[in-house]
C-alpha cells in the first residue's frame, strides 16, 4: 500500500530509507521547537510579548506536523515545514511596533500572519505565484536572505550575552568571558560548528543538547564551589543562576493551546497601517517556499523537463500551514531548507515528510525538556548563530557587476540588522530599487509591482510610521 501510494519503487527508494530520511530531516530542524517559543514570547528589546510559552510550543509542533503531513500526503514531496526563522523575527518586530499603539499587539500580529496566509492560499490556487516571484530580482531576494541571516546571528550573540549595549557605540563586546553564560554559549557554538563542519546530521540539535548538559552540570556544581566564586557578582547574577530552571521530569502531557488558540485580531490586522506588513509576510513566505521547493527538488532529482510536478499542491500545503499556525498561535509556517538533509539520506517521497510530521507530534510529550532549554537563552543562541551563517551563502548569488542590482540588495543586507528590523531593512531596499534602476536607465527591468510596493512603503513612512513615532 505504501509503495503504491508514495510510488516508492518508481522513485528507487524503500520504506526503511524514507523513515531514516525523515528522522534525519527532523533532527536537523528540531531546533525550531526550542527556538520558536523563546523568540515569540519576547520582543527584540527583551520585553514579554504576552504570548504563553507552552501554548506557542504546542502550536509550533502541531502547525509543523499538519503542514508537513499535508506535504507528504497531498503533494507527496520529501519536504518538511515549520515556523520559519526570519518570519518569527519579523513577527516579534511587528509585536514590538504594535505594543506602543495597540492593546492587542501579538493578537494583531497573528491576524496579519493569518491574512497573509489566506492571500498565499489564494494566489497558490490561482497559480499567480510566478508573478510575485518575478517582481523582486534574484539579487534582492538573496539580499533579503543574507540580511535576515546576519540579523538572526546578531540576535543569537545578544541572547548569549556576548554582545551588550553601549551608550557610546550602541553595541560592544562583553569582556566577561569567564561568565557561566558565555561558557555555555561558546561550548555550544564550538560543538555545533565542529559537527556541522564534519557534516554530522543533526549538528544543530546535538549542539543544543551539549550546551544544555553543560548548563545542567554548572547549575548543580556552582553552589558546591567556594563562596568567593559561587557568590561573586559574575556568577550569582548570571542568567544561569537567575533564569535557568531544571526540568522536573522528562515526559508530560502537551501544554494547552488555549492561551493563543483563535486569539488573532483580524479587525486591527485588516487596517491600512498593517498592509505593508501583510505584504512583507506574504512575500517572505512565497520566496522561502518557492526557493526551498526548487532547491530540494533539484537535489532529489524530482524536476522533470525543467518543470516541477505538483508545485501548486506544495504551495497550497505551505499556505494552509500558515493559516492553521496563525489560528493556533504561532508565526508563518514555511518549507525548511534542512529538508535537503533527508534528501541526502535518500528521501524521495512524501513518506519522508509523514515521518517528520509524526516526530513533531511525539516531541510534544517531552515538554519539560523543551521548557528547561527555552528558559535559558545561551543554550539556543549557538543555533541562531549557525543558522545565520548558513544563510550567508547567498552572497555569491548577488549580481555585484550591476551596481543598480547590488546597491539595493546591499541596503537590505545592512539595513535589516542595523535598523534592528526586517521590515525597515526591506523598505530601504524596496524604495531604493526602482529609483536606482530608473537613474541607471534600467527602468524596464523593474516590474510594475515593485513600483507599487515602493509607493506604498513611502506612503507608510510619511503618513503612518511618523505618527507612530
């Protein structure tokens, strides 16, 4: 039955190979289970967003399971899905903006994700995603990926405590290298980077495990040290001693989604001031999904006659995952490039994706461990840094020979981390792109949709953002 439904023989694979490929993919992307609730429960400034950690964890796993299961059964691709890195940072960026003006900041942000997901579903059913993909040049798309990668790594360094605030230079290096927090971070980073360099599958999750084990050892061992060490300000005031909470068990029932389930505020999400954010979430989801879909399919040899079979089905699965995820209480669900790890293991069919979906559900029953790791940012910080470094590979895909293409992409790359906002960084590039192209007499290369986007963003900054500030 499995052979007939998933066409295993036709794709030269077996049930055992597909199950192993699914396990491999899950291990490479399981870090999102720990990272997602930590990110969504705090703004970029470190303030609580108001979202419940447990509810976000359950929503993350179930949204990932649903979308990935659909991908496996409906589109029959070996591609796993989950809330995306980059989209989650964009989500808390929006929450931070809304906290100053709205009584329902995270609820409105969920509403924006929901609306963007519905729009993605509509354009997927209508088959107009090619127009959206063609609106932004390859250099700009890759610039977005690089900028988000640097931003994610920067946030990881901040969560670790390696980068701290400075009134003169805004940020600076923390010289307290003997801090328990930095010891845990550096150990996790070295383990993760070393295993990743050796191409060990699941290197990121193994790095998280290694950092967590060291944190447990230090948390139990420091009180046994002489008071001159244990009670020093460097140790006593560290996140390890003030925030890290040891798990009371290993297995438990999954947390309730009630605090976030169906809490999105669609009324405020459908206002004109939210239109730029809806478009940004929509474009990010479209580009992430299409890029991953094409990349994984090429690697798996699934592209036939330069065409991707069942591409519309795959996009529908992603859109449904985003809509369902927002309803449950998590940010945009998208296809994960880590799916290539399963393809390298031999995964070729939807059975790989079904395996990943089941593992996401099983992970929910280990919530005490997830909560313990999520309570201590230096454990997950190495994962953010490594994921950010992986996204830097796109720099070679920018057309540096054409300054009219390179400059807007560069503005996005530096704009995202330096403005501490994906939205503002994208706006810099999107506004500059048509202007620079026109100045360089390359206006014919600009799609009409980019002119519309630039005009909308200029209007947003002049008539909406200035009022918010």
